[in-house]
């Protein structure tokens, strides 16, 4: 059964931390799949369009590499207590992605692998108490450092699908799916492009949950389907065609 941790009755998502060792292992598994997927590409396929509008696969790969380095900055902040923003600025982040996307397949792969290595080295360097140190991922929203692991897992798993080169949502391990569903819903809460609504989700394994997005609950929806298809729909990657009930239209996650 899908045992979701997300509970919200007031529009504010709350979640209990999952053990950091389990999260690190989940990110390692996702990263291994990512690296083998990118390594299997060539000069033509790596510069072909991804599923993200306006981005080639090289843009997605570069974004994932820079995101790993941004996460290293946050983990360094948690370990040392010295503020290290994830990126110098949004403009710098976008410029790095645009510039890096022109590189060769080999350089793209080596950059991705090296940045992943730096991420795991930083994660291994944290002490148990460091994971509860607050860092800032989004402006004005401090979170405990273990959230960095959850965000990285979501980034890698979703952008693996965006690469459109093999792995899909159906290939995500069951344990990861539960975490990703929780975190996707939490990130949707409070977004200005997400209307307040109530959704009863009935999974095909017989489990169910209720998600409240916002305080106003006039819109009520019932959605049925496989967990991986629910995730793709929540992220705006797939339409509601493979679900039943009354799924509302969801905005893109990125």
C-alpha cells in the first residue's frame, strides 16, 4: 500500500523526516540510473530536445550538475554554520545552464559525474545534528538540511523522465514514489498558480489519501490510478488521460 506521510488541514504541508541514510541511498540509486542514462547517449542524442520546452537534453544535464553543486553549498552551510546560498543568483544559475548546454557529450557526462561525487562527499561529511540545521533553499523559507536530500531526489527522478531517454515514472522504485508524492504535494501548497482544492486520491493497490491544497475547499476532486501516473500528473508531465475520476489540471512543477 502507498503510505503517504503528507497531512495538511490548513494549507501548510508538514512531514516527518525520513532517516538520512535511507534518503542518501535513494539519491544514490537515482543518480546511478541518471549517470548510466547520460553515458549511453552520444553527440546527437545529448543535443536533441528534452521533454522540457526550450531545453535540449544538454540543458537538463547541466541543470542537474549545477543543482548538485548548489546542494553542496547548502550542506556546507549546515555543516559549518556559515551561510552558503544555493546559487549566487537566479540569473547566474540560468547563465551557467545556457553556457554549459553547448558542451560535448563527454564533458557533460564528466561534469555530471563529478558534481554528483561532490554532493555525496558533502553529505557523508555531515554529523547527525547538522541535518537539523536550517538552510534556505527558497528565499524566505528556511528548512532543515535533510530537506536538501529530499529536493535532490525529486530533481533527479523527475528530470530523468524529462531526458526522454529510457526511464519513466513507472521505473521509479515504490519507496521513492511515496517520498516523491509527499514532497510534490508539499511544494504545490501555497503556490499562486495552484487553486485551493481538496483531492481524494485512490491508488490501484487499494490505498488512498486526501490532499488539501489551501484553506478553501470548495473544489473537491476524486482521482484514481497508479501511483506513478498520479505523480506524473501532479508534476504536470502527463495529462489526466491515464487516471479516472475528476483530476483537475495541474501546473508544471518546473
